[in-house]
């Protein structure tokens, strides 16, 4: 699970996804709001690639 540190969605709601998964759960927060993906694109894609390998 990925999220932005300044996103209005509470951290507890992101962590609640753990209940809906049967596999391992990890939460990684990036600086920024709900649209943290735009300025952090390289870091997010690097993390996705690393996890996918």
C-alpha cells in the first residue's frame, strides 16, 4: 500500500487494507498529498519494480 504523508485520508484507513488481503502487507508513505505520485514518480516506480522482482 502506498500513500502520501499529507493526504487527507487517515493513516488508519490505509492500514485497514491489511484486513482485506491474504498475503503480506506493507505500507510505504511518500512526501506529498493525494497526488504524491506526480512529483515522486521515479521513486514510486522504483519501489514497484523492486517489489515485483
